[in-house]
C-alpha cells in the first residue's frame, strides 16, 4: 500500500536528520528551553499520500520535565477534502456536463505532549501526540453558477458524510500523533522538523491526513 510504503520512509529520514546530534557538544540541563514559540509549514497529504496541499501553523511548547514538553498548536490546512468527495466532484462533472471544483479548508487546535529521547545532545528526536478540534469549511464551485457549496447535494444527490447535506462547515474531534527532531541553540534559535498524522472523528468517510512540517522559532 502507498500509505505503508511512505510511512516506512519516515523513521529512516528522521534517523538521518538526528545523526548530527552525535557530533554536537553536550549541553547542561539548564540550557533546555523552558518555552518555545515556532512557526511551522509544509506539505499535507491525503490518506494514501496523494493530493498534496499545504499547511501552516503556530505552536507553543512549555517544558514539563527534562524530557517532556506540553504543546498547543493552531494550524491552517488548505485542503482536507476526502477522497470520496473528490470522486463525487468528478462524477458530478461527468453527469451534468459541468465543471465542479472544490476543497475543504481545515483549521485545527490541538493540545498534547512530546517525549524527547533522553540525551544531553543539542539535537533531540521526539515523539508525541494530542487531541483537539478541527473545523472544516467546504467550498464547491461550478463554472456557470459559481459557489454551490450548500446546494451541491440538492443538484447532484452526492455527498461524503463528512459535512451534512445542505451545509458547508462542520467541527469535529481530532487526534494526532507525531515524530520529529528538534534543536535549540544558545542564541535562542529553535529548529524543528516533524511528521504528523491526524484523524478527524465523527465522520462517515475517513478524514485522515499526513503532514511533513518544518519549523523555525525562538526559545525564551
């Protein structure tokens, strides 16, 4: 499966990124940042690692212990439309001889924790996860009529069960897991790269997504 093949690459990639940690000087525990604010961005993928779109986020981290950090994350994701709904748009275009296009803009807020692997090195691999909410805003347009987001179902009888027929938005619970590598420097600079997997609940059709995220921020 494409999903499994792509997932198998992630640990290898992160291991390569973490290798330079072996060459870093040991830093005392007091240099571990108490708080971090980062801006993140990167490509977002559908469940089968297709349908590439983009996303940006702001994340705040606060140290709980030497190896545990709590985080709060607010993300904007350009398109989380399910594969079923993408197929519905193509089907409707063929049925009616029209051109339907659309996307599901996602806005998420999550809180959780990260466990940083025990090491005194500057670069620290980590894994973690959290829970929160996701708001999906669906926009569907047709070449002649323009925005048909709320009338699409009544025009075609097609829907994916993610957003109720006749509506254009929904808010649902969200869970996410991640694995990454972060580095803090004495000049307060902070760099982070991570792979994140998210799942939105209470939908008939699965809404799962993956994101490779690159972050730059500061410690304080």
